[in-house]
DNA sequence: CTGAAAGCGCTAACAG
DNA sequence: CTGTTAGCGCTTTCAG
C-alpha cells in the first residue's frame, strides 16, 4: 500500500500538517509526552503510520545532544586476538541488550594507534553517548582517554591498577578457587598452576584464587609457572613445571588454551590425565571439548558480560549511578568423554 | 545536576572568532576546500589545534545529509552462528578498511525480528550511509529491505536467487573445484561429496564446483549427501554415504565442520584417512588443524572479504558505480601432521 | 493543553 | 577569496 516516495523521507512538519496540529504537538505526541490531548495524539499517531514517519536521528541528536549510540572499543594489539569467539559472544550480548532500545552499537577496534585515534575522535565529536572498553592491559592508553572524557565509560573486566568507577567483571578469583578446589576434592595434593601474564588483571585474579584455595586446603602454592594464555606458552610452562617439580600431581591452567598445551606435554612425558595428573582449565572455550581427554574447566558467562555492561552503560547515560558488577562462574566437569574425531 | 561535560566542546564559531575569520572561511579551511587564502587557512589551523576543535558530527550530518557511518548487518537466525571466528575476521577487515576514513562501523545482528526492525529503523532514520549485508539465506526478509531502500547495499556473498547489484563474494565454485581436483590428483576415483543446505548460495556454488571437477575428470558425481554445515550433520551424512556407497574412496565436505564429523565416522568404520579414504574440507577454520589427521581444506580470504566490501560500499556512497568482486580461494594441503595434543 | 519562535552546530548558496 | 544569509529537522522554552 505504501506509495512511499523512495527519496524524500517524511518530516515532522508533514506529519503535523497531515494530523492537523502544530509541529510541537506532533513532537510531543511522538515522544510520548503527557501534555497532549488524546484526540490530537491519535491523529498524530495515525499520520505517523500513514506516512511511515521515522524521526531523523541526526536532527534529533543535534537538538538533544543525545546520539543514541554506544561504542564497544576493543583494545587488542595483534590482529588475531579479536578473531576469537569471545568477542562474538560479547557482541551478541550487547546486541541483545540493545534490542529493545533505540540505541545502536558502534564497534571500534582500538588496538592500533589509528584505532585509538578514531575512538578519540568519536568521543570529541560526540558520535556516541557512552563507551564500553574491553580487554585493557596494564597501562593501556585507552585508560587515560577514559579518564579524560566526560563521556560515561564502562569497563569489561577491571584494568590492572585502579578500580574504574564503572565496570562489569567475571568472578575470576572465585572461578580459580572453584577450579583448584575441584582438584583438591579429587584427591590431588601437589597442585601446580600455570598463570597468565600477571600484567593482566584476569591473570592476577586467577592466580589469587588458586592461592586462596591452596591456603584453605593447607597445601603449598609454590608450584607456579607464568605464561601468556596461549597454547604454546602453556606447553612451555608445563615443560618447565615438570622439570622443576617432577612430583606434581595436578595443574590448574588459567586458560583452556594453556591447558591444552599442557595436556600435550604431559602426554609426551608419559603422564596419564587424569590418572597421574589432574588438569583443569579456565574459559570453557570450544577447545576444551576438542582435547583428549576433554577439559574440565571454568565457564564464564561471556554473553551476560556483554549484556550487563550495556545495561549499566545505558543506565549511566540515563543519569543513574550504578555499582560495579561481578558475574559468577561455574565449574564444568568433563573428564574422559571421547570426542567425536579423536577416538 | 546533569551529566553534561564540565567544559563545553568548542564550536566552529569559537574557532572562527579565535582565528579572526568568518565562520564560513573557518568551515572551508577545515574541510580543505580550495578557496581560502593560505594566511587564513593557517590561522584556522592554529585555532583548531589550540582549542582542540572537532566538528560535531550530528550537526554536520544534519547539514550534509551524510552521516559517516556504515552498518554491517548480520542475518543469523540462531545465536551460536554469530559466535564464530568468521565474523570476527570480517569485522577486522572492515575495521581496517575504515581506519583511514572518517567512517564508523555500526553493527546490527539482524537475525531476529527485533534486529531486522532495528535495521529498518536505522535506514529510515538515516543513521547510516550504507549497508553491508552478510549471510543471507534464500528468501531472507532483509533482501527485500535492501531492494526497497535508496541506501546503497553491498552483499557479502550472493544471496540465492538473483544477483544483487553490488556484492563481494568468495570464489566458492572455484574453491570446490580445487578441492575436488586435489582428490582426483591424489588418485581417488570414487569421490563423494557432502554439501551444505542448497538453499544457501555458498552450498550451491560448492556443489557446482564439485561437479565441474568431476565432469572434467570424467568421473561420476552421484555420490552425494546433503547436510547443514555442522559437525553433527556431516557425521550423519557420512554415515548415509557409507551405507549408500560403500565403495567410495574419497569425500569432499563443503565445510570443515562437516569434514570433521565425517572423519569421526570414517574412523569408527575402520576406514583410514587418507589411506582408505581421502577427505578434503572447506573454510580453513581452526578446527581443520585440530582434527587427526589435520584437514586438507580450502582457505577463504575472509578478512579481505570484509575489506573489499567496505571499500566497495564507500566508493558507492561516494558516487562510484563499481562492479561486483570475486575473491580467490586457495588449497591448503595438510595431511598427516600430528597436532599437539591428539598424539 | 497548544502554538509560535528560538535555537542545536554546521554547510552551502549567494552576493560582495 | 570573503562574509552574510538561510536553512538541515528536531526539541524546547515561553507565552497564550
């Protein structure tokens, strides 16, 4: 039915004229303000439908100084890091939190200098109402940007050194404690850990959780090697651990990738998993189900992280002053299940 | 009481005043137009620096009817599908193509009804200058939207049924031919294929490529099963193939996931790969390196796909009328390499 | 409740 | 080359 003139989009004035009211009344009706008589409100409603009117956002933004967009800035230095299912899930979470609102998601890969310059421009030119910052490593230049701007910023994960005013984080410490407790419950006693780079808050927090659990169990937490969250790094760390502590009977790896690397090395050394050595990972990535044996690990609510960050940011934009949030993790026990193709 | 920035952002008038010129001269200087004297141009330049002026994009957008944003709309019905490294790479490509421009990327997950409604609103309210549409399945409602709007639309991959005016695609047909030829060259003769759902153009194209190669080799292309691109689907299809064509000596699976599923089934049936049965996949996903043996497969330039789509869209927004693009694929031969943990 | 009028900050058309 | 004058389409006082 719509003989929509494909080029000229209807304006508010046209709606007002058609409804036989003034432009300001039309505006009020459209924005659901109270001071409009039912009759005129209906007339406007109808005119909107008939004309297929949608307010021009640029004009509205100019008048209200509210853009209707939030940006997700991902600070990742090397290309590969973003190409990870993790971000897809974050984005999915954000997207579903935005679904019922009139906000739009702007994505900025701010790892490169150009990217962070772009983010800066976005802020200065008021192209967004707020920012979500993911994946900051210690001393990230974006952290400064965040402090200098008046635009609301919500952090995904705490950056090391300094609690930002607003953040949503996964309970990494609690998760690591859970993982380690699981090993303790399994009867293991000489438990080692492979940590991530301690310049990252995640790595730090997981290491703390490990020590928490070890202390509670009265075990010595000194079988420790540091790595970089990668599979290769995990393998190297496992090799070092075996050399330094040949008596170890379990390993908590602070990421599934590192755990996978460790599994390979353990097997190469003839240590059976989980009979000789227990292994627990962290993240519950796809890889945790591709190893043999499948990895017991800590699941993080990644999608929820995206959703909650968004909800928090919108609340702030709306004038609220919420408190930071910690999202619970959960243990996923996998054991000797045989994966489809690694029979 | 309100969250307004502590210090007002500088406006063009302030720059003009500081530089001692009229607002229009300031505007021209800032936009690098020609008709400005060097002296005034410098003065404006300096004022901009000193004040840290960045044009307000909403105002500019309102005046020029150009927003400075492109949207990537991903049409995916079920949650999991977006959580894939594929999109991360696409986004990475887009992002790098956008890096040197003043355009911003808006991401819309348009699989759900709400999502596609949102996309529609974005178009109608002129919140973007152009759209990139990924992952359309036959009869996708977004295809209609694309036709109705005057906003430029670039497709990532051709939707089935009808060549859109502008698209960038991967040479799926050529890739499938490559894969099949590789099997032929390997001495296999009774080659089967597991296709994707033929309602997708990708699946159709890869199936065509298979038949191309079989025809050229003078082989019969009738060992065929259809699946859904998933691992489970691939496994089921492989089972059906073995029952229907127990003599088969090779399989071209139209995706790595399906190939992985097929590998498991082949092994369960005691068929050694690649000695008894040759297997080639498509996509070159991470999983191709996690199977045993690692998968020979067809690599797609995913990041380049994102880049070229963006470049094309920006060109169109700029008034150009480019021709569609096909990106080449390449064969990755893997064979018996032993992966780290599946010793 | 209603409408007229004054901007939001920028660009663009037009005379000087 | 330069400045003046109108808007872009919407919101928002402020009188009626």
